[in-house]
C-alpha cells in the first residue's frame, strides 16, 4: 500500500470482519464423529436413461435394462409408501369426537374431520392403487420369464436381485400395514365423517372406499394377494428358487456391502420360500429333496438372524414366514427350532475380534494417510499403489458395514426380547414395554461394548472421509486401468479363439463388451490386431498401450459389461449349448474373478454415499412402533428410554476413564437420526423431535459432565493438600484414603467445536461457565461454613479457600475461568464494600464471643474459653447443607480434614492470628482494630467508668505499708480489713472483672495480631529480597592487618553485580516502557515499606486508649506535694492494686479459679 493511499473507517472495519472467515486450525483432539455443516454428494446414477447410447450392446440386455429402470422406479415409489406408513401418527385421536347424535356441532366436527384427514386418506388410496400396480408388474415379469420359450433364457444376477428387491418391498409394506393400527383408526374416523356428510356420492368412490377399508383391515393382504397371483403362473417356483438361490449365494460369499442389503437378502430368502410353498402344488421340501434349494443353509442363516431390522423399532422375524407356510415341517428346521440364543444377541463374543480388526485397519490407514499428507508426489501413483488403496477403501467399507450390522442386529433382537423384573432386578414392575426393551435390557458390559463399537464406526468413518480425495483418485484410476486392461488385453485371447472356432455368439458378446467401454490409446483401435482375425500374435508380441485416466465407467456401462460377461459364464445362456463349456477354463475363471471384483465397483465409485450408508445408525433413535403401542398415552418417550442418551448417560454415571473419550460418539446418533428424518423420511416433525431431545440431552450432558469434572479436580486438590503423615497413619490403621482414579477429562476439555445438528458448540466454554458457577458456590459455602462457626473456624476457612484455589489452578490449565481473587471478593461481598463477610464475622466473633468468653493464658500465648460464661450464648447461622464436592471433595476427605482442623478448635493462638492476617489483609485488620478500639472506648467510658467511680468511693483514703513486724499473716489481715468494702462488693468477681477482662482481651488481640503480621511481613521481605537487590552482608573473619570494612564493601559489590539480573526494577527500566517502569517502582516501594520496618500498630493502639482516659477519675487528685501521693488512694492504679489483691485471694473448694475465669 502506498503511503499516500487512505483507508476509510468503513473499509478498515470490513477488512477486520473478513478475518472472521479465516479458518483457524486448532489442536483439538479428534474424539467426535464426522459431522459436516454442508454436505454435498454427486450422483451419477442415470437409472439406465443413457442405455440407447450403447448401440453395440446386445439388444436383449438393453431390454432388461429398460425393465430394470421401471422396477427401480417402482422400488422408489414403494420406499415412499413405506416411509409414509412407518411415520404415520394417529390424527383421529386428536380430533374431537361426536358423543351423541343430538350434539349441535356434530356437522362442524365431521366437516373438520374430513378436511383434516382427506389429504392423508388420499395417500392411502394411492397406496392401495400402488399395491395393485406393483403386484401386476411383478407378476407380469414373472409370467414373462416363466414362459415356456423363455425358461432356459439367461437372467442376469442384477435382474434377479431387482426381483428380490421387489419381493422385499412387498414383505416390508405388508408388515408395516399390519403393524400400524393408527392408519386403520384414522381411516375409520374419516369414513364415518364422510358417510355422514355424504362426501362419497358416486359409485366408484364408494367402491374404492370399501376396497380401501378391506385392504387396511385385512392382515397380510399384500402377501396373500401376491401369493395367490403367483400360484396362477406355471413354473413360477423355479424363478423364485433362482432368486432365493442367488440371495443365498450372495449372502454366503458376502456379495453385499450396505447393512440394509444383507437384511434384504435374508428377508427375500424367507419370503420367497413362503411364496413357493403352496398347499397344492409347489412344495419347498420337495424342492429341497431335488436339490433345487438348500433349506439346511437357509435354516442356519435364519437362526443367525432371528430378527431383521425393518424401520427404526420395527422388526421382522423371517422364520415366521416359514412357520406360516401350509406345509411347515419343524424337523427340517433344527437350528431355528432349537432353544439356543441367536448369535445376533451376543455382541460381547465378537468384541475382541472387532478390536483387533479395527487396530489392524487403523494402522494400515494411518500409514497411507501419513504418506498422502506428508509426501509431495511429482509422479502419479503406480497401478499397484492404486490397487492397494482401492482394496484398502473396500476393506474399510466392509468392516464398517459389518460392525453396523452387528449393532443394529443386537438392537433388533433386544427390542423383540424385552427384559422383565425377574430377569433384571432393577426393572420396575410397572416399567413400560419400550423401557423394558431399551433402558433395562442391556447389561453394563453390553452398553460399554455398544459404545466402543459405535466409537470405532464413527471414528473410522471420520478418518476414511478425510481420505476421500485420495481414495477416489486411486479408485477411479484403478477401476479404469483394470477395466481397460481386461477389455483391451485379456479379452484378446477369448476373442481370438471364438473367431478361430467361428463361434459368432461368443465373438459378438466379446466385441460388444469391448465396444461398450473400451478407451483406445489416442482414440483409435489398432487395425492390425491379429486377435480380430483369429490369428496368433507375432513372435515379438503385439503391443497395445493402455492409457491411464482418472475416470470410472458410468453405471449403465458397468451394468452392460457385467451382464454380458455373466452371460458368457452362466449355465443358462439362452442358447442350446452353454457358452461356458465352449470357453477355456482359465478364461472362464478370469472372467468370474473379474465379475466378482467388479460387483463392488458401483459402491466404490459412489464412495461417499457408501461410507455414510455403511455407518448409518440413525434407526437407534426411532420408536414409532412403540409409541403407537401406548395408544396415545405417550406423545414421545422420555430421554431415559432413548438409546443415544442411555449410552451417553452410562459413561457419565460409571465415570469409566477408558470410556470417557467415547462420550461424544453416542451423541452423534442424533446427527444420524436428524439427517435421516430430513433426507430419507422427509418429515419435519421427526426432526423437530430429535432437535428437542438433543436440546434437553445436551443440557443434561454439560451439567453432569461439568459437575463430574469439578468434583474430580476438587477431589484431586483435596488429596494433594491432605497431610502425608496423616494419610500414612490412616493407612497403618487400615483406613486407606486414596487419590482419585485418573480420568481423561483433559481431552474433553479441549473440545472447542463439537458438531451437533449442524451447530458448532464450544464445549470448553460451556463447561467453563458451569465450573465458574460451581467454584463460586464452593467459595461461598466455605465462607458460609465459617459464618456458622466460632472464630477458630478461620483455620479451616483458609484451608477451604486454598483447596479451591488449587482446584482453580488445576482446571485453569484447560478452562477459561474467572480470576480466583475476583471470585473470592464476590463471594466475600468485598467487590465494592470496604470489608467483606470474613472481616465482619471475625469482628462479630471477637466482640460477641472472644472478648467476653475467652481468657488469656500468658504461658502459652493463647486465648482459651472460660469454663463459666457470663454472657448469653450467641446463636449462629446453620452451616449450609452442601454436597461433599463443594467442601473438600469426598466424604472421606471431609472427615479427614474435620479431624485435622478440630485440633485448632479449642483455643485461639498464633496459627489463628497468622490466618487472620493473611485473610483480612491490612484493610481488614485496620477495620477490626478500629472496631475493637470503639468497644474499648465504650467499656472505659461506660460500664468500667461506673464501676471504677463506685469502687473509688469505698477505697480507703490512706493505705500505708504495714510494718515488717506484722509478718505475712498480719499483712494479709491488714489488707483484708482495709479493703473489706471492695472485697465484699457484690459485682466485683462477675461484672467488674468481666469488663476489665474484655478490655484486656481487646488490647492483647491487637498485640498478637501485630506480632503475627510482623512475621508475615518478614516472610514477604525475605522472599522479595533477591529481586530487590537486598543482599545480606557477608561474614568477614577478623584477621590482623586486614580492613574488614573495605573487604566487605568489595564483596558486596561483587554480589550486587552477580545478582543484578534479578533486580526487577532495573530490568524493567531497561527493557520495558515508562509505564511499566513506574508500576515496577511502585510495587517495589510497597514491598519495601512494611509496618515491621519502623511502625508499630500496638503503640498507636495504646495511644488511642490513653486518649480515652481524660476523665480525672482515671488520674486522681493532684498530689499535695506536687510530686506524687505516697499514702493517699485517689489514683486508678491504687484501685487496680486493690483489684489485683482481690484477684489473688485463694478460692474455696469446688470453685472456679480466677485464672480459669479471667485469665
């Protein structure tokens, strides 16, 4: 920018705003699942719209593609109706019902009922028409394929799978229609209203309404209609047997990827067998005997998967189809009929294998990821590297799919096998059905296993998604290379042999395969290829250069190529003699291997969609079926029955350190469910319910987690502060006080942007807010406990404040917390007030308890409580009933510290005064001393003055010293006689002594506080000395002929030079600015100028007390001789001597000593 260019304020602010868009990468540990605020996906599936572009393809396979496109449209429409049925919520229950025929607003209610329900009834009517259309289409295809002339024709694997998907669709729609009673209830309500209003006037509408009513009311209507229609088609069982067999083969060879596809294969096998089993005619047991189908294998599969997920909480038991068959024979199904639990109910048995495979795959993926992120490639990857990356991507997808299957299959089994109070003692008698299926149906080990597997799925999904660009580049390059090498290089040999043998059918198919997807180098086919003429290659070989591109085949290309190659190796190829037998075994094996590998190419080319589908656990939240079972009693279940929260809360409740880093993964299930609600179900109300539960659960999550973190660090701080000798003595006595078990909260505390339903949440900030509030409450509890105790509790108060300070320090490494001193001031109500709660309570206790009820012991320098109190006992506030983690951390620590601090509760001595000095500071001490002086003044000018005036009147005018001849007994009797009136004064031993004791306690308190303050100041001065250039003078031993002073000065200069770098003021003056230097000087001055360096508080206190003694009563009459009174008793010290005499008179039996009462 040139120096002459001006920047306006608006432009400057705009430039600053742009900074918000800069991504700032932090070092947040990755412990959450993949969640993208904006997620886009490119879909290149054209549903065979481009089939006409492949003019060189075999015509009948193009026709199959046309039929497949129609079937796919039917499947999409069926999916929409399945969603409609599953997400149907009963509307009629919310509509007011007509209670009698005489009800005046009956017509209006019926009109509104029709108005509300008519759009939904129209959907049901369309669903009925769709059933007929789909069944007609399916039966027409079956009839066409079962025609006598078509029976031997080749039917592709993809086409049979499409027929299987249609069978699966019929099974799902039939089950959904059977289970959803709310659909029938809503239609019944609509029909009553419509008949009353005569809405259905024409005959066709009435007939359709009757048909719909029967359709909805009849159980298994779709299944039975389809079966009866198929029974009319001759040979249909052979086609269905092919469908069942292809599903069985694909299941056994793991020729599927997404979890829904595996479950679809199982449902098709069971439903297909039911369709084939007729009372008269086709019989699956006879077909099994003829080896047409294999019931033994299917039996084992159906046992392994007793329950197959349908939608959310709706399941299908495939074996029930077999049991409902007219020829059902239990002896043919030994596995399904056995009482052994299905393997799908046991996730724990597979957990160790899952861990090993996860660790192995993560290691492989990390190596590729590190290489991709750290290596700058100048040359593209080799074909071998692309193949390895492609295999790695496929392996990862299959692992994710397998783990997702195990989670969903366990969930399905648990839903269909709820627990009961006999199996689980924690399950209440009145627990709801859904509650018994979720909340009480999982053991602790199963919950932990579920959490761990979900964490593996979500964690691996994130890592693979980050590698998507690398994977997709390698996948496209590998598939392109493998496909082109296959069609350009490998197919030359089969083509040469077919041409040589003049097998035109094989030759045409191979040429069609080549022309469908070949991409010649420079776009030109080699014209002189000997293979085209059935000739051998020249001796030096025929070289074809295969290009390398980053592009994969289209969905239609891949379908055509795989179908045509499959026709070459299939037993039923549509010709009299199988083409497979006319080809070399090596060629057939290679084509079969290519056909097997290419099956997964569609998934790999759609890597992003496959990755998300393989990790979709959204159905763990949905509970539409169980909601319907409540018959309107529940609008939605509480979060305690929701699987995502059950798993999250289990970690919080158990506090297992090994699981703490997995705690965000169960919450990601809400992301899956919300995504599914919007993108698959397309229901806003479901998303709203997910969002509402997330809001509630996340609040609970943050509250519980914050509370745990605070309790953990308070426990840790309390354990650190506990005296080691005390801990050792407890250990020797058999009482172990353990440190908290190390937990992994630090990783959670570093989470700055947790993604949940598209929101970016600063978890660290939310926890900081809760912890700030908890710390504030903890400090408040400490002060409140002190306010509920006497002044000896100030030792424990300091300990509590220190443990909170240490807790603040430990958490402050990870959380943004308020300054501890500021929090202490706020809790102490000392932000704006000159003195806080601690100061007020100290003065209150001094004035109301210490001064009247304690006596001073000069031997120990302590105040101890008198055995007989002359004042009423003061009522204090009740101590707060706070949780243990607001005090010392745990019950055991609370008991330990209470035991330790009880040693300081019987007296007030040097530890208490030092603590008072540290907690009150100069300002607080000044306030307390000032208030004590006011109390002293009140005593001296009030009660004490009155007593002194009274006692001075009974003092003898003259009290001479007795002669030595009297002896000790005589002297004692002399003074007893002289001071008889004072000795007999009734209030002397109670009120008078008590008053002077209070005054003396106040004076002594000031003295002891100054002594403690001096010690604290000396500590500060000694600690600050190295940084203030205050170096102690060195010792110079005396020696003849040696100038010790000069030598000492020389050594001092050397020491000052040596430690000059430690002097704060000079360093800041040299390196800092003027403001910093001025602040350093002020701080240095405040550190140096302490009271102990020349000022005395006690001297000022005595001067102030002296100023209160101005009345002549305290000084007496002036001496007659102008110097002093020798015998006359008019001064206060004469009275004080008399009081001291009384004080020292021996006591009788069973009386309190004066020392015990007054010190």
